């Protein structure tokens, strides 16, 4: 009889929980559950067994000197991975506080909500969104407030999905430069303090890629519906630099059928009146002005060199220029913040009445300074208080959740949520997060996603600006691969 595999989670994840998998080697599914329910360095061990049929699983966990067992039997249309996760969850919830997302693991819980919403709609339910919400609570033990958010986000995604045609795509423009690197940041981004000289040659390379990509999109008969400039902090570019990129976009892409054009301006200290005027005149319809916090001590702790007053000034400038679709980002759980100060900042943002407010949860990624230097942030209890307080505040002022995702290494396993006023949902965010259509990514650090029904293929781009500029042949190879995927799928 073969000895079952004995597996210890990769030490780089900083987990000490020892896993023994019996009758299967579905390590990823079980690791997802560990990452969702147990904090870093938690210790303990688990034995996770799958029946030969793949429909019955048991999990035994030992943690903090206590033991618990969970079992799951799931109908035949559910994958063995889901059976394993559910068994693990049922054991874990006996040892830890009830997690907000219950047995739902992974980055995209709304995908399951979309399935449930479609099922409720197909049987002619009079209240499919309510039925979807109840199913999430019943089947996955999700907290009612989270199930309601997931159902609302599913409805927003389905509404856009039903408008999209096979030839519709989203376009992402990557600007991987920031004034400084924030303590929580794990993105591929280059500080202009150290590498500002790279911006000019980067813009030159980006405009060349735009030319080749535009020709490819034209040959394939694709239609760009939404453009999103991200990074990084795109507003670190000068007016001349981003205007050059815009001219290239208009020259090589047909943009007369766009539904939205977003520019993630980002930090208030790099936003100026002349930049905003040029963006508005260039056709940008939506911008993001992102303070992350309105507490000066918190901004100082995370290495952002702007003040709350600069945020309010940048916001007022945006309105004066003519922008009516503005997003504001805040992050729950930052070092030095507490529930009262976070909710105070949120109330001050709500008072401005922006079209979108995005509430993120701090994720302690390995490459971020908060992790490497062990900078303390909010506890799971504190983060829960922040987010649970935010939900009624936003709903009472007419905001609804429209997109939602989760990340590893967040305290308490909480979520990131985009809230919107009616009619202002960011379509790019929906397309990207729920994988509703192909996203063509240009520039360094991005990922192109080819989406055709349930088939999704990713094309990974060069991560760093210097690498991107030195490997232009590779960039063209990736566009050829993009074109091949459409020919294969046709």
C-alpha cells in the first residue's frame, strides 16, 4: 500500500501548520483554506482525507492545544476541491472565530454568487438576488452582510455580462512609477526618486507597443469598451508624457465606442490643475483620487508624502475641471489606525459624495515593507469593526457594492469592495475581476487575459520598466500569441 504524501506548507508563506493529505494530492485547495482561516506562524497540524469517489472528505485539525474534526459530503456536480475546503472549514470554525466568508475561499467569491444568481433566475424566481443571498448563507455559512454584498456584486456583473458582445474588450495601460513606495505596497512599481530617468524611454516603448497592439486589435475586429490607466501612480507623468500616450491611443485604436475611460490619478500630491484639465480634454471620463487614509499619523506611518488637506484640494480641483465620476480609495487596517479614526475618515469622504468609494483591507504581502519590518497593523477584530461599521454608513448614503475580491494575508480574511452610486459602476473593474471579457494589457507589470466563455488564458508581461524596454521583441511575441488565441477560438 502506497504511503500517503506528507506535505509541509512552503516556509515562504510563514506558516508552520503541517499538512498530511490522504488519498489525494490536492495541496492547493487545502492551502487556500489554511491561508483563509489561520494567521501567520499559527502552528498546528491537519490531516485531510478524500474518499475514492471524491465526494466525501474529512479534516482533523490540531491548533492551540485543541482538536476538531470536520466532514463534508457534496453532490456530484461539486469538485473534490470544494469538498476538501468545506470539510476543512467545518473543522476550523470549531477552533477560531467564525470567519466572515464561511466556507468560501479564493480571490473571487462573487463567481459562486453569479452561479447561484443564474440558477435562481433560470427557475423563474421572483426575487433572484434574495434567493442568491440566502443560498450563499445556507450553502457556505457566509455572514449575511457578506452574502448580501456578494449577491449585489453578482447582479452588477450579470447586468454588464449581458451587454457585452464577443468582440468587446477592455484595455489596460500600465504606468509602473510612483513618487515613493508605500509601506504596504507589493505591486511592481518604481520610485521616481530613484529611477525617474526611466520614464521617458518607457513612454517611448509604451507608445510603440500601443501601435502594434492597435494594429492587432484592428485585424481581429475587436471593439474597445473601456480603458483603464493603472500602476503605480499614472499622475506622476507630466502633461506632455501622458498626452503623448493618449495621442498614440487615439491614433492606433478606435475609441469612439468607449463606455468609460479611467485614469487612476492616485496620490493627491502629484495631481495638479493642468494635469486634470488635460485629462478631461483628452477624453478621460473617470478618475481616482486615492488618499488611503485621512489621518496624518497613518499617512506618515505608511510613507505617503501628502496631507489630508491635499486630498481635499485635489478632489475640489477635479470637480472644478468637470469630472463627475470620481473614485476615492481607503484602506482598513493600516498601521496606526483604529476603528474610530477609520470611520471618521470614511464619513468625511462620504460627505464629498463621490461616485465611487473603494474600501480595501490591508494585505500583508511578503514583499511589502510592513511585512518585512514587522510593522503592526490592525488586528482582525479591529479590521472587522472598521468594515462592519462602513457597510451601513455606505448603504444609508445610497452606495451599493458592485465589485468585490479577496486577497491572501488579510487580517480576519476580509475583503476589498467597490461601492458605487447608481449608474457609476466602474466597468473595467467588473470586466477584470469577474473575467467578463478579454483584457488586453499594455506596459510593464500587467497580465493580458483572453476570455472566451469559460476558457481563460493569461499572457504575463515583463514585470519591470527596464526589462520591458530591453525586451521589445518579447512584447511583440506576446501580441502574436494574443492574436493566435483569437484565431484558435474562432
